[in-house]
């Protein structure tokens, strides 16, 4: 196993940083054990929720002695591609779905490896512990302005930016490599979070692509030994020179062959229907049909206060059939129940599509050409359905209302509410610059102002639709296809 914590792209780490990284690994090994020599058998089976939609096959791990030892015989070694991910919020799952969708459309078989799902492994225990801390920080940031200002924003903006943080992550990732032991090493891996990329490299996987999210360059996302892809030219420049990742130091740049601009990671189903969906938005606006707003509430209901204000403001327009509303609360039904308690009149206008995946798919399909009125609430207990529900609804909505996270890059008109973490603001800046989203609305009054602008003004929506079509023509949304091409080309 190559030592990757002492030097990062030719930049030496101090003895203190290295010791801290080693101690971090020791701490996790002491708490969760070290299964580096474990021999977990592997098998594959069709994903029960998005297997038919996206061709996804799940990679299962068992304990030693459970069934036949995995030899990789179940994998398609010619057309297979591993999509390595973790569940940390919805973002990394959504990017993984985009990669899987593109791969499926190109005739490849996407194999889904969620490193946060193998409960018996040290890998999952380490990831879950860090995920729990991140989720707690995210929730606290929404409740406490002081915590957000002095802890959460600085950590997300500058703390994760440092090479020293990457050094510790690389050490911790050595505890994650065992999950790849019986996966055929010649099959390419596309990782949509850095830990699956680092673990794959440590495990000796031969072709690893690290698909970096966000638009703010951070050392957190570095996985030396893999090919790094990014979605924007701004991010390319920042990553190439490792900008600000060690204070004011001028660092040795990343090699040119380690970093490639691809464009946005978007599902084939969305990219291929951009013209039809934007045309439908224009027609609805011109014909005075209810404007459809899609509210996607991820995590543990972060920013519920903002969404409640939006819903209250829209209810009169919904009553007059000037607006319609989709609300996806993901896999957090309690968020919807809390909204009903806070806004009693919401129930009067609402239809609940709860845990009925086939019904949700039919609704999304019918909404492409049919009429929509009132409020439609969506909750799905399964994580795949909870995440992909937004993707299905995105095509028929007019405006997506979201924080500027991974959804900032999607080809739909967007209204950005206040970010969670300083790094997210750069997603909104990029979207506003290419014309497919608003500026970040950092408080409720400015959010409501933008809602009214969408409702009363024809220019802003139609301009965004035109920009989305122009962006497609220039390849801005082709990132997922390009990532898959790079992964498969390297493997060949």
C-alpha cells in the first residue's frame, strides 16, 4: 500500500501533519477494528429501485464463510463500470445516479458500490462515524447563527480546503480498502466521493476516476493516483495550482494528466430532453398555466424555516391556480408532518404520494404533458427512490427551489435559497454566470422577492430556458458522459 500522507502531488507534509494523520487512523482502528486482511466475498444483483430505470446492479459484500468466495465471475469485465459512492446527504447519491444513467445510455453496466452500506466492515463504520458528525454539524448550522458563522462555515470553506486534511483522509482510507479486495481490479471505478476513490487506489484498482463535486477547490476532494474530473473551468484552475490549500504557499501544481474538465454531471434522461422540457416551460408561461415550483428538502429537513415561508407565500397563488407545488421531503416523513403542523391550511391543497414508487413515476410521466394543480408531496422510505424522485419531477417543473449544492449544476431553472456551508455559494455563482439559476437568496425576503419575480415576470424564466439550451449545445451538461468515456478509455 503506497504511502500517500507524507507527500501530496509533490508537496511534502510536515512531520506534525503526518503524525496527526497516523494517529487519526489509529484512533479509528482502535474504535472499529482493522479488517485490512479480511476476505469479503462479493456478488451482484439488480437494484430493486433504479435497476430498471438506470440499469444499476448492486455490489454486495458478505462475511467470510458466507456463500462462495467472490471471484468476480458475476461482473461484466468488458462493459462493467463501478460507481463508488457513499450516502452523505443526497448529493453524492445523485451524482452517482447521473454517472450510472450516462453509462447505461452508452451500453455499459453500472455496478453500485456504496461504501457506507457494508455494516460489517471497518470501512462503513469509519464513514458512518464521520457522516454522523457532518449531519450533526449541518443541523446545528441551521439552528445556530453563531455555530454556523464561527464553526461550520469556516470548516466547510477553509478547513476542508487544506492539504493537511487530505493527509488524514488518506490514512483513514487505508482502513477502507478491504471492500474492493474481490472486485475485479481491471474494472474501472468512478467515485463520486473522495473516500471511495482513495480506498480504490489503496486497494490497487487499476483505473480510478475521482468525480469531484462542487465549485470550490478543496484538498478534501483529492485522491492522488486517480484521474480527477471537475465540472467548471473555475474549479480546474483552482485545483491545478492547489490554490490556497496550504495558506499562502505557492505549491507544486497537479500534473496535467491528473485533472480534466468534463462539464456538469447530469443524467442522460435530463440532458436528452432539455429542448422538449424547456419548450414546455415556455408554453405553460405563455398560456398562463400554474407555475410549477419544486421544493427539494434533503438531509434532516435543513432550512425548513425557509421552505415553510415559501409555502405560506405560495398558497394564495396555488388557491387561484397561478402556481402549483411539488414538495419532495426525501426519506424524512417527519419534515412533511412538521410542515403540516406549522401551516394547517397546507393540508387542504395537498395530495400525498407516499412510499408508492410506481405511482410517483406515473405522476412524473403524466405531468410532462398534463395539467398540474395544488400541492403534491412526495416521501419515499427507500433512499434511491427518495433521491431519484427529484430527478423525475425536475423535467416537468418550471422552477427548482434548492440550496446551491449538487443541484446547482442541473439543467432546470433554479431559485437558490441560503447555502449550508461556505463552499456551496460557488455553485450559485457559477449557475448565475451561465444563466440557468438565480443568485443565492440569503434571507427569506429576497427568496420571496425572487418567487414573485418568477410568477409575475416572463423574462427571467424564458431567459433561463434559452440559456439552458445554449449550454447544452456547447456541451456544458455532458460531464457524466465524458467521465464514463474517460474511465472506459483508460481501462481499454
